[in-house]
C-alpha cells in the first residue's frame, strides 16, 4: 500500500441491470391485470401506432432537435444531455424506466452528462411522480405534448382509448393540461452532444419498450469521447 487515495473506477455500462426483464414481467402480467378484452384493445392500438410509422420523423443522429419545454438544461462543453420522454407517473412501464434511469444516474453524471425527463403532466403531477419514485433529476412539463409533437413523438389517443383509460382510472385530464390531455409521447430517449446535436436515440411505437440504461450510459460515454 502506498497510502495514496485509490480511484474508484465506475463499473462498465454492461454491469447495469437490464430493464427489459422488468418490462417483460409487466407484459406477462397484463392479461391478468387488464383482462383479455381490454388487453386486445391495447394491443390493437400498439399495432396501429407501429404500422403508422410514427416516430420515424423524430430527430435523427447528427441533427439538432426542436427546443425542449421551458426549464430544460442545455448541453454544455462539460458533457451531453440525456432527454427521456415518458407518458406519466400512472404508466407502469414509465415508472420502471424512470426507476432504472434513476439507478443508472451515478454513471450518467460521472460521465459529465445531465439527465432530464419530459412528460405532458402538469408541474404538480410531475412533482408527485418525482417524489413517489425518489427521482433526483428534473421532470419537465410539456403541456399538450406540444414539444413531443415538434419532435415527431406525439400520439393522439382516439375516443376508444380515451374511454378505456377513464374506465381504468387513468384520468389524464386530471394530471395533464386540461386543454389537450389526450396526446402522449412515444417512448423515446435521446443523448444530445455538447453541440446540441443528437448523438444517439431510442424511439419505439410500443409503449412497453424502453431504452436500456446500459445503452444510454454507453452512448453518453461515447459522446464525451467523440467530443
């Protein structure tokens, strides 16, 4: 022993627990939780979204995305910005994804990056979600999913889905901007480099699919190295 302070080497991104097994467990429980008829409606909605190609016009790697809602940090020379979009604290898949990013946050910040999450929830509803999940990163409010729309990520729920959500106790008008509560973002996560351009992205039309935190951390580190 030399007596010198030892440097703690952060674990590799591959050491981060995978998120997909947790999401897959929710999908397996869905028939019991929702019932076959309700599940069939959700599955139809997912397939309809996938067939529509929604999300293909989301900001591509190398491009500069539209502005984020007010209060968003900006990428700085010190490191990139991770932006993750979520539907709301009522969404079980969102909760799992947010918790997984929370647990991976030390590796994100160790690489010099900042993480922010965006949802159409009101600031009060976002604050409740942050407190409930003990989230140490900012949650930005995107009224009417206007920024999500500009990013090519917004999906409008039809009348069938609106009725179904209300029947299931998902009162979106109570947690979102009442002027336009039925527009939600696709699951999406972006890593913006220090120059504001997209360095990496994950966009999916199925709300039960989310970016792996290990991939996010790897993308952050790659962005730092390339910068």
